[in-house]
């Protein structure tokens, strides 16, 4: 059978391929273009295109008449022709599939490039970590000092510095080692069975650790570990009370504040869990050194694990 096609040729000036996608006539254009460049005077050489369109319309009319006459023909050969026409008409255009696949590929490449650009430099990470840790640690020290001053004046405020001290005893080492083993093992297990947590944790680690040297891991592990525990377990926990309700409340606040920067709710649940573990260790030991050391060591182990797994996957 004969296939009727509409072919149009045009001339155009070169334009930026990164800002546009090739589109056949009749499809919706996606991407910015200049309206002057899209005008018919720029693209079509009017007379030649007019002749082709006129000839194509005549061909279409002849084809429609032929199809109409074939509908009343019940011969087996005509039925085969009609079935072939239906199969051809139901076949999706190859150009549409190409455009869709091309647009999906371009959007994926764009999102991948965008995520790559969001990774900060080594200096920016270290600077942000230092400033944030200093602010958090300062806030914890201020709360502890204010509570101590208010308590000495006879106000009904718990002295945080007396409830949670900076003392350290030998048996605290066992508690620290136990916390590091427990939390690191749970993290490794969840990374293998909880996809949402693995994606959230991987995105956060990639954003922070990708540009760092191995020696920098000590800085980004210990500064947040020390400052965060000084605020949450060393200042807020004693003010709420040294019981399980206070441990749970401070851990919930700790988990909520870990949302953002590409981290999902699964990461907040994980932060709440480790907050419960650090709170328990603080209540048992009555020392802020135990959660500080445990938090810092767990951060360091997590960073080393991510670096090893990311290199092995490459």
C-alpha cells in the first residue's frame, strides 16, 4: 500500500542545543526559544513549502477516498489491507518515543549535574562545621552556667552542671565501647535492610564528606559530637529531669533537628534512637564525657564506613 507523508524543510540559524530539544512539527515544544527565530519567515521558504503542502493535501484526499471505497469491499484481500492499515495507524510514532527518551535522559543528566554542584568545597565544610559546633557548644555552656547561677540564688531551677558533671571514671570506658559497638552495628544493619535510611544517610554523607581528606574526618566527627552532647545531654536533659521521660523528650527534639539537607524522616528516627542511647548513658554515668566520646567515635566510624563502601562500589 502507499504511505502518505508530510515533509517540510526549513532553514534555521544555529542555536544553543543545551537550551532546547529537537521537536518535529505538531509536537509541543519544551525549552526556551526566541519567538523571532521561530517565525515562519525564518524557517520556511514560502513558495516551495506551499507547493508541497498543496500536493500533500491532494494525496491525503485521494487516500481518504480510496479508504472509503475499500470499506464497502468485503473481499478477503481487502480485509487484510484494512487490518494492515489499522496496525500501521495504531503504531506509536518513533519520533515521539525518541523525544520522550531524550527528554528523560536530559532531565536525569540535569538532576545529576545539579546534585554534583550542591557538594560544597573542603574549606566550606570545615568552616561550617567549626562555626556551627562553636555556636551549639556555646549555647550549651550558657544554659549550664545560667542554671547554676539560678540554682545558687534559690530559684526553682535544676543546676545542670551539678547533675551532669565532667567527671570520668574507668568503668565509663566499658560504657563508651558498648555504645560504639551497639550503634555502629545497628547502623550497618539498617543500611542493608532499610532502603530509605540508606538513601538518606548516603545523601547526607556524600554532601559533607565527599570533598574532605581522611584526616578531616576527625574534625567533622568530634566537633559536632562534643558540642551537640554538651547542649542536649549536658544542658537540656538535666533541666527536664533525670528520668526516662526527659530522655525521650530530648531524644525526640534531637531527631527532629536532624531533618533537612536531603535527609528524610528515616534519618530523624535514627537520630532519635541514638539520642535515647546517649541519654541513657548520661543518666547512668552522670557524666557528659560518656555521651561526648560515644557520639564522636560513632561519627568517625560512620564516616570511615561510608568512605570504604563508596570506594569499593566504584
